[in-house]
C-alpha cells in the first residue's frame, strides 16, 4: 500500500506531480498545498483539512475524501471518478471541467448547482435529494 502521512502537517507543501497512490492522508493538514497533476488514486484523505488546496489536473480516482474540509479547493480538470466526497465542506470549491463520474456527494455542505454546472461530468454521481432534484431540473445532460 501507499505512504502513511496520517495526521501530518503538509500546509503549503509542493507535492505537484507526486505519486501518492493509496497514500494515507487522513486527518492531514494540507491547506494551500499544491497537488497539481499528482496521482492520488485510491488515497485516503478522510477528515483532512484542505482549504484552498490545488488539486488541478490531479488523478483522484476512487479517492476517499469523506468529511474533508475542501473550502475553496481547486479540482479544475481533475479526475475524481468514483471519489467519495460525502460529508465534505465544499463552499466555493472549484469543479470546473472535473470528471465526477459516480462521485458521492451525499451529506456535503456548501455545494451549489452553480459549482456543479462547470463540471465535465456528473454522470451517476450521488447527491442529497434536494440537490439531485435541482440537477435533474436544470442540468439533466450533465447527470445523465
């Protein structure tokens, strides 16, 4: 399995292009950290603190971010297929052109249809019922 960085302080670190497959980053402080173009497939980022973090172009397939603080995090062009974003804080998080196929957003707070409208794909993603209804009404093509 991957590297264990549980509960580490990685605030403002530059981990761009890093290979962190299956890494344990749970409860890690990674505010303003640069993960641009990093490979975080299957990584555990549960309950991490990643406000303002750069995840642009990152590979986060099947990553577990449950309960993470992702306020103002940037996932532009990211690959978050089957990622678990349940119970995350997502106010002002950027999902522009991100692939969110089968991502789980249940229980997420701060998430708006405006944020999601910029995503590349929301096909088969799961949301709380209220947000699901809004997406079906306003963006049926995006959710499939």
